[in-house]
């Protein structure tokens, strides 16, 4: 029990760090594609130094290389959706839309873990969809931000489930270097063919370099390796459920930093309240059912 509590405590610490992720994403002035590309570049460099220091063997099979590279592409797309949503809407809207990840995980996890879909998870999912629809109606100016935030949630659920399967036989740091390295290479190829690699793309202010470095090393490399490693001990659903605290942290931080820019309508906050209550109510119900089942087996 103590070991499990330590894992959950570490997960909450990681989520607290991630709570600053949208704040840094807004503070960094470069566009979303630039932000993702530089973030991946610096993170890969930091993880490479770590692997050399640890003398980690990074040899994997060609099949695993292709899998990890594919997941890396999903991560790159996930980050683009998330930070582009922040750029075109705001932190609050993006994080509320991102909290739909619990719904997506409840649908995706049973497919790959070969278990039945739990009915009450679908009910909770329908409540979340209704709350999102409510926010759509009252925040029409942020429609694209909500859509991109939900796309970020879906892709986050995908790579969380995939990593929970791979981490059983591949070290988390090795997963990190191949996923982010593969994602970085694929993104670079896309940007090259799109003609984005011009002088303006590589023009980054000193303040942006500072934030990007902090973001990549402290806010990406460490939490990424640690969170993937936790998937050995904690289910993808529990991880996704806990990650929703990022919404609470991020909205709170954003409000105190930007205030007027982050003030939303009453309908938005009502929808947010319904989503968060549903998510954490789901978690409490799961905990209660597990305890009840354990007592019956005694």
C-alpha cells in the first residue's frame, strides 16, 4: 500500500509540473509548430545526455523501432493540437477540452487490454459530451480551440495506452528517446516539405530560448520518463484520470497570471464543473467498487 501511495504521489507531482505546461506554451511567443519542433529537439538532446550518463543500452528490435517512431508522430501531433489550441483560444478553453481524455481512454483501453467496456464509464462519457456541448454553445468564438483541445485529448489517450503496453518490456528512458527522436525526425521531414524551414522559423528571442529550455528539460524530459515508468505500476485510466488535475492547476495559474484574458462566461464554468465532477466521481466510484469487490473475496 505504501509503495502504491508513493507512485500516486509521484504521479500527482508530475501532473503539477504539467499544470505549468499550458502557461509556458502561452508565454513562449513562437508558433505552435515551432514550439513543438524546438521542444522535441531540446528534449531529445537532454535525454541523450541522460542515457550516456546512465550507460543505458538502447538496442531494440526493428519492429519496436517502427512502433515507437509511430507513437512519436502521435505525440508530435498531440503537442501541436494542444499548443495551437492555446494560441488561438486560451488556456482555460484548451484545458477543459483536454479533460475529455478520460472518456477516450475508457473506450480505447478495453480494446488493447482486451476487457469489456464498463457501462458506467460510457454514462459518465455521455455526461462529459453534454457538458462540452454546453460549452460549445456559450463559447462559439473558441470552437476551433475546443476541437483541437479534444484532438489533443484523444491522441494523449492513444499514446498513454500504447506506452503502458510497451513499458512492460522496454525501459521508459529508451521509449522516450525513440518516441521523441522519431517524432522529431518525422516532424522535420513534414516541415521541410511544407517549406517551413526559413529564416523566420529559426528566429527565436533569448527569452523564448530560456523558456523553451526550462520547458523541455524540467517540464518534458523528466516528467515524460517518470510518467511512462509509472505505467508499469498504475493503469492508463488512473493516469489519465489524475492528469485531469492539470486542468485545475492550469486554469488557476492562468487566471492569476492573465486574469481578464482567462475570465469566461458562467456557462463555461458550469460545464467545467460538470466535467470535473464527472471525472472525479468516476474515480471515486471505481475505488469504491474495488474495495467492495476485495471485501467480498475475503
